[in-house]
């Protein structure tokens, strides 16, 4: 009988530990998702930076030609 109670207490402790680890994993997963979405934009801007600079230069050239 005492052993069954001890096993139940051990099981409760291990379930509590798993719950804490699951919360931590969920928070880490959200942080990873946010950072990866930021990284996607950074890579896109770096990949297309030449086209962005060229576009801004053309628009500036046209703007200064008109005015």
C-alpha cells in the first residue's frame, strides 16, 4: 500500500515536471517562430537590396527631373 502511494506521488512529480517542460518548450517555440519570421524578411531585403536601391534611385532621378 505504501509503495502504491509512493508511486502515485512520484508519478505526480514527473507529470508536474513534464508540464513545466512543456510550457518552456511552447515559449521557446513561439520565440523561434517570431525570430524566424524576422529572419525571412531580413534575408528577402538582403537578397533584393540591389533592386530596391536601383528603384529608389530611379524614383529619385525622376522626381528631381520633374521638379
